[in-house]
């Protein structure tokens, strides 16, 4: 079988296959034609072709997020690469191993007013773990050795420590579409052998003593990949009377003693009680937090000790109280810790769980008496989601509403919380749907939906992919948060305030359309929406803009009413 005659393109794909890359998202172009030939003629790598590079990058993000495996992302020269930036930034802070491959013009033509040329090498340097500038052609054996070493290194970087994206910029000279026989694979594979990811015995002993000296230990879990071993370790620790485990909806850990509704519980704690709920020892793991409330609380009531568990090499001090960066696998370290520590006399866990009972009662009472709004809609939608669903949440109010409800039937819950942008939510979810066999459900706001409507055109749109669009006037988050809620420009500059034509988009991209306008229609439509098995489906949920904000503000005052 023939393939491209560019040795570097052949070698790159061969090394990716040997390093376990199974999927690639390709965007058309002329300068990257040799790469397209190499990828498309390699059966070991499943590929999708997406014209819009911004959507392509978010699709690859979703595929890698869902599978936990590296995904290659291939574009042509010029501004195509710049369109990758939002998704690559998200991948960097979400620790997703994207292998970004850009074709480039020869170096001597950069800045020479030649078509589709710009300074590509290093353009993503601040949002990738490492950048590489390589040539697709070589004649000397030393060139081949250097190329092989760099591509192996790129995979090492992407998959080691805190995973993340890398960028390989490949200069390709004309002619671009020459062919040669595909040679037997000879590229050298360098195998990465991971470390045990545990502190040594002396450090473990010191950490156990520090843990046992605390009477109030708060473990706070932010977004992360699903990890059963981590869930088991946290569950053992949560049985201790001095330990409370708070989990966000996108933390992807579950346990009977965990508190998964942080804001719901925190909002019923009176200010006079705050010192009693502040921890002596705070342990954090995962990425950035959704809950602004718990973050503000811990910054105001700083713990005596704060451990951050991470395999990364960056010092992250979100609470301005960090005392130890524990460079370890959270599952391994907490698993070991859970077998070494013991109960102490403390009512810390009991105190938090008593508030959880109160919060749940007030939550249910409040929702039962409010009218039709976003909060009421979420109270009906989330319990109706079929068991085993992979949930994707857009940013803005969507992910924050989800934080107020328990949803234990889900397989997993994900959101682009690395940098928390609203762009790319649909494309990310579409990518995730390409990988998993389970139902993938995206719940998104109308602004996020319209921002990434190109995601509806992506491949792999099966009946297992469903979207719920909260049509609340656009920009509802700005009406709720304090910095913007009182601005005179709220309606003119921040809120979209236009009807997004969800039905027309559904028809255009061949999605089955459903609609909800009140509680009665929700009860009737939701079962039909989730039962749709012939084509992908979109459900538009219409709620009143002003009332939504009023209800949400009232929700956080409910304990004082």
C-alpha cells in the first residue's frame, strides 16, 4: 500500500501508533496533505474529518476526556492552528493529553508575505507542556534519530505527571502529494515506566502524624477523571469522625458519606457557625473549583495546614494557605493514608452531615413552592436522566445548578472547567459521544449553544447523543452574580436577550426536536426525549429570565427566611 513520501509524516504516525494513540481528528488543507495521507492510510488510528478547526479541537478534547487516552489533532498551516487555542488552553488546565500536529511552510518563507504563513512554532507555548519544531524530510540518519527522539519525548510529556497537550510543528516542503510504498515499521519505541507515585516512608510517617493531629479534616474534590480506587480510598477516610469529604458534581467520585452538594449545604451554615466548620487540615485534589462559596469561605477561614495532592510540578495555592504540595497519585497516596490513620475524638463529620440533612429539607421545601424556572426545571431533568449516562455540562449557570442536586445514577459528569469558557461545549460533548457506548447528554445554556452551533455538524451523531438547551434569555449568570447584576448595561451588553432558533438548528442538522415550557410539559416530554432511539435529539427548555435570577437568589437565602 502506498502512502506519503514524506518520511517525517510516516514516522510520526508510526510512533503515535506504537505509543497507543488510537484516534485522530483531522482538518482539511493543502500543506498538511502528507499528514492526511499518512493518518488516513493507517488503519490502527480511527480518524474523523472536521473542517472547522475550533470545533475539531474541542471534539478531540471530548474524545480524550472521555477515553482518558491521547488523541491526535492535525491541521494545515496559517491561522488554522490559532483556532485550536481555546480547546488547547482547556486541555492544558484540564490535564488532557492532546497531540497537536500542525503543518508549516519552510522556515525561510516565514514573514516573507507568502500565503498562509505566520510564526507557528511556539504560538501555543504558554498552553502546552512542550513545543517541537521538526522537518518532515531528511536525508541523514541523525535527522531521523532526532525526529524519533522528539516524537517519543512529546508522548512522554503528554502522558507523564499531570497530563496535558503538546505541540509538534512540522515543516513540509513541496511537492506535497508524492507517494511511496509503505515500508515495514522500523521506528523505535521508547517505553515510559511510571514511578510508584508515593512519598517515601519517612514522608508518609510525617504526613500521617500531621493528619492525626487534626480534629477537623476537610477533603475537597474538584474536577477529575473517574477513579474507582480514589473513591474507595476517600470512602474509607470519610468513615472517620474527624473527616468530611466534599465533592463537586464533576469530581467523578462517589461514596455514601460524601457531601456532593457543597453550595446547598454551605448556604445553610450561619456566619456565627463558620469557625466551627472551618478545617484544621484541608486536603484538595483535582482542578479548579466550581463553587465560589467554598473557595471564598476557605480563603477567609484559612486552615492551619493545606495539602494539595497533584502529580504536577506547579505550585497551586488557590486558598492562599498551602503548606504541602504532595507530588503523588491521589488514589495511591490516600489509599495508603487511609490504612495508616485512625479515628480521633471529633464531631466534625457529624456537624457537617447534620447541616446536610437541614439543607436537603430546605432545598426540597423551597423547590416545591417556586414557580416554573431554571431551578424547577433542573429538579425535574436531573432525576429523569437514565442510569449510566455520561453527562456534559456547559459553563455559566448550567454547571452551578447541577451542583445543587445529587445525581448518583450518572456514569460520569464532565465540564470544561480548566479555564471555564462557554465556547466548545457542544463540540466537546460530541467528541465524548464518539468514544463511549453509553448515552451522552449535554446540558447547555442558550448562549453557549449558539456560540458552538458548529458542534451539531460533527461526525458520530448517533441517537446516543442528546442535548438540553436552557433557553432563559442568554447570559443568565450575569443577572445572578454580584459584579454584574446591578450594572445598567446588564440587558444591553451582557445578556443576549434574543430567541435562539433551537428548533431550526435541530431541523438543519437532523436532530429530533422536543420542547418544554412549564412543569406539566416537562413531566410529559422528558420520558419521550430520553426514549428517542432513531436520531440524536435536542430539547429546548424555556424559562423566564428575571424570575430565574430572583429564585436563585432566594434559594441561597432560604435558611434565613
